[in-house]
C-alpha cells in the first residue's frame, strides 16, 4: 500500500538514494532540506519532479510542521556529519543535530506518525569490539592521539587484542562531539516515540560509499575524499599507519535497509547495524581506488599522525539486520569501484583535504 513519507535531509547523499528507493516502491515522498553548500555545493542536485520539497532548516518549527503534514512515517537523516569538524565546530554540530532533532520531536509530539526511523552512526561505539588471547571480549584502554604505545589498542594489562565485528550489544563509548550528538538523537527519538505511541528504530550506519557523495566536502566519506585527491593529481591522505579497519557499505544497500525497516511487520524499539560485514584496511582502500582510477603509482601518503575523535578499528556484525530485516548487502566495495570511479571522473571537485587537515592541526587535534 502506498504511504506518504517525510525524509529529513532528503536532498543529501543518502537521502537522495532513499527517496528513489521509496518512489520505486510506489510511495509518496516529501523532503525537508536546507541545501547546505558544504554538502550540496552551490547548485545542489535536483530531486525527482514527483517529490514534494520543503526548503527549510530542521531547527525551524514552521518548516518542520509544513513538511510533516500528512506524513505516515518519517526518516530522520538531517544532520551535520563529520567527526573531525565536530571537534571544533562544537556549537554548530550540537545545535543542528540535537536542537534540530528536538524541534522535529516537538512537532511529532503534536501530531505523531506511525513510525520514525533515525539515521545514527557507528561512531557511537567508539572503538569497535576486541577479544583477548583467551577469547574474552575486552574494553581496550582509551586511545590517545599520539600513539605512544603504537597504533593498536591494548587491554587493561597492556595485552594485545584482536579486533572482531561489533554488534549492537556493545556499550557506547563516545569519542567525538559528532558521536555524542548522534547518540543524543537515538535516545531522544526512542524516549519521545515511547511516550507518544510511535514505533522508533535506529540504524547505525557504517562507512557509506557510492555515486553521488559530495567530493568537495572534506568531512564526508573517506572514499570521496580519496577520489577528490586523486582527481586533482594528489595522493590520498591516510592518518596513522593506514592499517586501521573500517566497514564500507554501499549507499543503495543503506537506502534499502531504511525502507525494509519502515516496512518491517514486527518492528520494536530496535537499534540495528547497517554495514557490509567486511573489514577493510584504509590504506588498502586508497590503493584499490587509485588502481581503479588508472593511477596505480599514486600510493597513499601515510601521515603517521592521529586525529582526536578517531578510533582504530570498527566493523559491523550485521546478524541483527539479517534476522530482523532480511537485509544482506548486494554491492560490496571491491565489486563497486568502477561505478564509483565513473562518478568521480564525471565530477568537478576541489581538493580541500589539506585545508581540513590544517584546520585540525591549528587546534592541536592532530598529533
């Protein structure tokens, strides 16, 4: 049955793919987006003609109320995104992500919808999951940005640990302002949803990649950053020693996961990882992309420095997504690079990676 859905932040990278996914399933879609230049560029990317568009800020109650009119459900994607930038533009991230969500929830309290699906982030986990030599799960010591004892996290007694996939039972360990705001979004939506009879689910997204990501935004996904560097004749910048591991999930898989969550017949108060279930070393990813772009000699520049708010390893256990949503990734990184390269080559991107690094270094956030 066709439903009407609001997608906040629906003109962004993930939002546009979600809008297309919903339209392809016959649903009606409305988008609320402020069209922030850092995310959308100066001209933005047009949405399909059959999408209702409200240009407005998530912090504006009137714009939010107008966008919610007649909605059966809400996908809440509107947020400032970027671990590094959040560590110095603290007020901006807190205001948009926390206050913006509060404004949305106040409007929903006046007129609840059936379901609210929230975009969260793997960043709320901080460091991923680790086991010691006996196979027991261990919380590593909090990482410093100076790598005094090497890059790999150690256990409480300085023992070596093995990184393993992280599942939703892992306690949060907030290492950045961005992570803090995403966790606040999660909890606020669950609390208000419970009070007003709305079903709420949170999707913790791992590193999302795919065509359409803003190449000129140095605070967006790492693959887009690498692509912008390569496109401008520069080597990808890789912090630490490049062996830190992440999970990369295709944006179309993410869009499908959002739709499956909204359509689930047995949705409870769920927190669900959305990733590929695969772990990739960041330096290897940079090398793979350079090779796919026909630049095999343009190896990554390994900086040997760490950023405040970064973690070492974090990759997803997606068993809950499989069992609760019937979700399985269809577009793995190693099989999707040609499509990504086509997007990168057809785009115009200013390389702002060095500027972003300087902003962090000026504030003592890289060491």
